[in-house]
């Protein structure tokens, strides 16, 4: 016979639920928390007191409400005091993100070519140490989250394959831990996965429980939310949709296979189709889209074909996962905006009518910061799961 949760377990679950709510939604009155969490006023008061005592939230009177009677106290996350570090490896960006999702400080670094994890870690660690100098006395760092383009092993943060960096089996999490020399947990995740996490928590997909975030850089991957939970697979390698084979014996892919979806919609495939194989990077793609917009016939053909392939793949993903929303991030955003008509036309041909009924196509609300915010969310997860066990 299964034993029910203890009073202490229930209390910790409620503390996590309350803290998560103010972390995601910001300042919230006790009255709203009572309604939202389904707990009575005295319980909300006790939970808030515990969190305030731990320095995680503060309480105060609201601004003028215009209502008669005594106003309900407002609970706010202690953004300035409780924070996580956030790192985006492929762009060499780092930030300090406060509880509540506010970016408090950030650094953007130039990225030399050909750096391995051992050479990248000191640059990023240096940015974090620089930011740490301005951290208020008594502030609490709950961890660091790292976003990487590529296949990341969930167990230890090893980057099995990174197409942007060319990494194979690079231990970026361990390298950062060695460089930082601080006793905080470091969690590494795939950039599409963490961006999906961020947009689901506080971006364009807030309130949606079934979401696909399609991200493009050199390669193409997806962050998948199903039933409100991230789908990352057994080892953490889920979401490698760019390696769906769509053309039998097609173009050689960086993964070693042929005819992968990203050979048709990724950076290399797009530039090759437009006769610009010598060009590289997002600026080259933006120049291609600009040329198509200005009437360059070969560029227009390449963009239309890629848009058709984008709609084809999205249609298959929609049939498999039945999402409420598909978000196009990174270079997929640029391609979607340049070829929206082709994307929607092919999607409507491929997608099952029942799966297409409610699906919405969107671009990220958090824009370029989705990965940074999402990496911070990885770090905050341990705190939100058990608020009084982190310190």
C-alpha cells in the first residue's frame, strides 16, 4: 500500500509552487496566490513567511488599487539578492539573471575560431568573475546554466557533437567548474531545449502546454514541450529534428548521413542553393534573404525551396506531436519570415486537418535572449523544486 506524502513533503511542494509562481509571474498579491494555488489565506501567509525568512521573496503593500478596504500584501521575488549565472557558449555570452527572470548584468565576447572547451571555459569564466565583482554582499547564487548548440549528455553536460563549434565529446560543464572554482551546480543543455523552456515559462508560449521551438544556426534542432514538460529523451539527445532524413541518398550532412532535413533548410544548404557556398555565418544568410527581397532570382529560388522544405518538416512534426504552437528561432526565424507563404502552403498540404486546427506559428518573444533566459531557468530549477534546501 502506497504511503501518502508527509506534511513536510507537502509543505515543500507548496513552497516550491508559490516561489515558482512569483518567479514566473512577478509580484503577486496574497489574495491572488490564495486563488491560484488553491490554498487558504493562513497557509499562504505561513509559506510566504518561510520564503521571506530565507531571503527569497519580500512582501509589501501594493500601489494604489482604487479599492476600498485593507489591500492584500504583495509578494515579490528578491531579484537583486537571488540570482543564477547564464552562459551561451556558441555566441560567448554570459549574464547574471535574478530570480524572476530579470537580466541584471551581461557580457558579450568576441569568439575566436577553433576553440575547444578547455580554451572556451577561461573566457566565459572570466566574464562571470568580472560580473561577480558587482554582486551585492550577501547575495545568493543558486547555480549556473549553460546553453550549447549540439547534442548534450544530460548526466554530466558532455557535448557529444557541436556543429557550430566543431566539438566532439567536449566536457564544457566540467571545464567551467574547474575555471570558476565556486561551489555551485552547473547544468548544461541544448540551446533549442533551453530556449523552448524560456518561451514556455515567460515568452510567447506562456500558457501553452504543447510547443515546438525550432532553432537554426549551422544545424537545426528543436526544443519540445509536451504536456507542459520538456521532452529531452533518455540521454538528453531528444529534439535532433534536423537529422530527420527527408531525401534518400541526398546531400551529405555534417553528421555523416545523407539527406538530413538540415541539408535543405540549414545554413550550408541555403547558401549552396543560392550559389554562395563560400559564405558562412548568419550575416551571410541575412545577405541572402536581403538579395531575395531585392529581386535576385537565384536567391529567391533558394529561399522558396528552403521555405517549402521548412513547411514539409514542420508538417511532419505537427502530425507527430500535435503542438499548440511552433516557434521559429535563430536562423529559422529569418527563413520563416522570408518564406512564410511557402511554409504555410506546404504545412497545410502535409499536416493532418485535426492537427492543424489549433496550431499557431510564431517567432520568439524573448528574441536573442531566449537561450540566456532559458539557461538561467535550468539553474533555478533546483531552487524552485525545494526552496529551503538551497543556500
